[in-house]
């Protein structure tokens, strides 16, 4: 049952009244089922709060820059080809 429910925990509706959708029966998310998701509201909000506190304590790493695999001396030919393809998508600096 848990796998087929999608819960909008960050909506303006507080707590257990937030809309939940049964994705197997309502894949377009048109008919919220509030009663079915009463068990998940508080626990989802607690989980989201813990997640945000963890991010505050351990911030996300900065995005990488530069060439992939930079500094590897014995890079395989197919990996070199992937690097060149990847770098062709980025503007020259």
C-alpha cells in the first residue's frame, strides 16, 4: 500500500489533511484521498524536518567543475572518448 501512494507533504494544507494520491488508481493525481493517508501525514512531516536539519548540519557539496577524470594517468581509451564528448557540451572557457 505504501508504494502506490504519493504524498504532498510540503503543501499549504497542514498535517494529515495534506493530499495523497493512489498512483496505481489515479496516475494523473486528480483525486486526493485524505482518509487513506492519515497515517502518513505526521511521520512524513517529521521525516522532512529531520532531513532539513541534517542538510543544515551537513550542507550539500558544491557541484564539480572542470574535466571528468582529471589527474588519472592511465585512463582507458573509451573513457577518454566519453570525457571529450562530455566536454564538447560545455562552452570553451
